């Protein structure tokens, strides 16, 4: 059975995520993982923390992953736009590579974030793309984290789960272009492609003009190259067995190894290794990534991640991916 994933943009209103989960639950869709695409301002961080605790307790979903656009409080310039778009595309590609059923909500965050997320779905596809609207404007206003923080825990629930009759879902049509990504990338690079329609599409959309990439074309190519540099999924995977770990925190190590493998389709095996550094670090060695970091249980952890990476570009992409994950993970 395919893993079911909710990917949602998030700003200062955490209820947009729980409303999406409630709607999917009513349709008989049990979500296994939640991925939240957001920025790093203090209100959004507070929304993330509230959702992390609430979703685990209310729905029993333990896998909740923030994908944060680093060092940006808003998506309002080219750098932040590029990073958010790259995160959105990478997230979609990763779960598509794992044959997951992907449900995407664009109800949260700034309008720019919603637009970029919808654009990413047009490229990499999803099972469903939708927007959540609450028709009670007063209730919607009080669902903002600025109001929610003043309420006790049990009162927050009514704002996170408004009555079904005031929730409106708008489903959006899209066409995933991912089967043609290779040809699109070639055409943007100036290489020849069999289907002339691909280049015509890029010209019509102002990505190529007079056989030269426009600024938009250069931006689009850069995003595609970074996203497509993520290695292919493993054909066979070997999970770490509890009895293989010779450590008094063997259970925590095995669980952490499994979580990393479940999160990254290109990690085929994880082995515990001796801690050799005094700080969090990620090292590259052939197709192997070595990570060293302090576990929340109070011990230092070293892991060897065996991946499908084959080129230097893929290894660098994996390294960046793992480093970002370690910064936001709750090990």
C-alpha cells in the first residue's frame, strides 16, 4: 500500500493544516506523514511547534517534517523564491520517487508560497491539489497563532478543528510535467530534443527567446538541475536490526536509522559508527555519508548512510539534503 503524505504550506495559521487533515480523514484517507513548507520567523516557528505536538496526539501521526526556507521571514525576493521553489520541488520529487500518494494544500502562508507550491505541483505532480477556506471570518481570524497562544491547550482544539459545515475545499486541476523533465532540461541547456513541442513550450512561456535563455529560463534551469541531482531511490533496502546495535541506547539508534531511511529514498542502509567529532557534522566518502550529531536522549550518535549517489554532484546534493534535515529533525 502506498504511503499517504500531506504536503502543506504554512504561515501563522496552524489550523489550515488540521483542517486539511480532517477533510482527508472524512474521505477515508489516513495520512502517514505531514510535510510543512514554511519560512523561519518566530510566529511560524510557534505554529510548527503547536502542530508538531497536536498532530501526534490527535491523529497519531509521528512523522512530521518541516521544510523551512532558511534565514528568510518571507518569500519576497529572488533568493528566497528560488529556495522555496527548490524545497517544494525536491519534496514532491522525493515522495513521487517513493511511489507515495501526495496530497497538497496551498491554504497556508503567503500568497507567494501558495503560488510557488501550485507551480511545483504543475511540474512534479500530486494525487490532489487543493485550497482550504473557512467561511466564518471571525473564527478564521482567531485561528491565527497570535490569538491561539493566549488560549489554554484544551480551548485551542475548537479553533484547530472548526465545524465541517464552515470548511470549504477548492480542488485545483493541474498537469504534472515530470515525464518530460529530462527533455525540458536538455532544451534549456541548448541540447537537441526529439519532440519540437518541448522547445516551443519553453519559447511560448518566455523561458527561451531568440535561442537564448531568459532570466526566468536561467532560474528555472537552476532549480531543475538542483532537484534532479537528487539520486534515484534504492532498489533494495536493509534496515538496521536492534540486535545488530552494540550500545546501551540501541533502540533509539535503530529508530533513528529507520526514520532517516524512511525519509530519504536514496539511503539504502544505515550503520552505527563510532562518534569522532565534538559537533554536528556531515562528511562525504564515495557513495557514503557519515553524520555525527547529539541525540536528544543525551548521547552522541554517529551513523554511516549508504546511498545510491554516483556522481560528485549527487553527493553534494545528498550532503546538503542531510544537513538541512539534521537541523530541523527532532532526534
